[in-house]
C-alpha cells in the first residue's frame, strides 16, 4: 500500500465542516475543509464553533417546534424549558437530544474524520478544479493547531496533483509552518493588527510569533496573500494602516494584501452556542475603497 494512503487511513482530525464549490478561499472553484481548534480568540470571529477541539452543541430557537423530545431523552437534566434550552453546566455533550430533534434545532458540531475520508470528499470535484484553476483550502479555526493531520492531508492532496491553500493566522511554531511549506501552493496569511497591545486586546495573544513567522515564510519565497479584516474602531485608524504598510514593505519579498470588511454573519452562531457576541455595536465599514487608497498610496498592492 502507498505509505500516504496507509497513514491517511489511520490519522484523524477534528473537522466542523467541508464546503464544496467555494470561490473566496483561493483561486478557482475550491473545496474548503474547516478544522477545529484555534490558539486565538478574535473578538470578530465568525466561526466561534471552530475554537475548541471538541464537540459543541448548538441550539437554534427559530427551528424548534416545541415537541419536547429533547426533554425526554436527556438523562442529565440539561434541557431547560426556556429559550436558551441547554444548561451547559450539566450537558455532557452526549448528543442524544440532537439525534432525537426532528427540526435540527439541536445540532452537534464537530466530528473526527480520517485523512482518507476528507480526501475522498475533496476529490469528488476534481474536474471543477481542473477547469477553474481551483483546488483545496484548509481553514478553521487554525489548521496548524492540528499540524500532523494538516500536514498529512496536504501531502495527500499534493499527491493527487491538487492546488493547495491554507488559511492561517501564523500563530504556530515555525517548525509547523516549515513542515507543510512544500505541500502548500498558497498561504492565505492573516495579519489582524501590527500593534502588539491591540493584537493582545483583540485576539487574546501576542503577535510576536505571527510577525516573525511571516518574515521567515516570506524569506523562503512562498506564495503568500496577506489578509487583514477591517474592524471599524479596532484596526482601521491611520496609525494601524501605516504600521501594516511598514511591516509589509520590510518583508524579504513583495506580497499582495487583501482587505476583508468586518461583517456580522457569524453573530447568530454565538447565540446558538450560548455565547455573547463580543462586538454588538460594531457596524460593517461603509467604504473599503478609502482604506485601499491609503494602503496603495503607501506602496502596497492591495486587493
Ligand atoms: S447533549 Fe446529552 S447531556 Fe447535553 S443536553 Fe443533549 S442529551 Fe442532555
Ligand atoms: S427536540 Fe428539538 S424541536 Fe423538539 S423541543 Fe427539543 S429542540 Fe425543540
């Protein structure tokens, strides 16, 4: 047996979604594999279900038909009669209620899949990758959090001749990035804030490792598209854009920057997971062109 296939059959990773026909996660038509686990806790995270490497139980009140099945099957007394529905202190994530819920108002998020199983899903759309110049993208969460699984999945995809991309915060030991380098065609590398204090406040961790990794990765000649989410009031001041420009301009190689406007699409997920949305008063930026103009004027190739 091919050694990759043999390893792929036994290595499992925590996945929370696999989306086919994606067009915003790299070139062409892509399959995006969303992995669980992340060392950051960005206030604007639109995938809060990705943060922990474990099951999550989500409850969507709008889908509940009030049949009462969940109350009957939960042996832990963790189902309540109110709109929040789940007593998360008592819940053991057994999943029985979700299995019995007729309207999918209760849903278990996260499962373990082997490299071989993920690869089989990815390969279904190979003809679309070929005609569109697409491929596979690993996202999350932070794919480097499960670095061995990520490495094996990327290697298996390359063996099939696929174009590979990874969405990363760069918040991992350099050795993890270095190990996957030869199996990655495109790094989609997030730069959320250059100011270390702001980064700590907004993302929960220091950015020294992230910035150091960006420099090392650039020096290798890797193809990197840096990406910055524009969060009004957090990282969109003139000084933030100046620091971002200066950082990009001193990298060993030139790279493009993509600006991504803040959105609130993930806010409903917080409620479903029993969490409070951290940015209730922040609105989507009205004019992305203004930010792009400043960065372009600073010498950055901005998408
Ligand atoms: S997952 Fe299990 S313990 Fe948690 S609420 Fe549902 S049935 Fe109860
Ligand atoms: S089983 Fe599902 S639909 Fe029925 S009451 Fe519980 S959450 Fe609502």
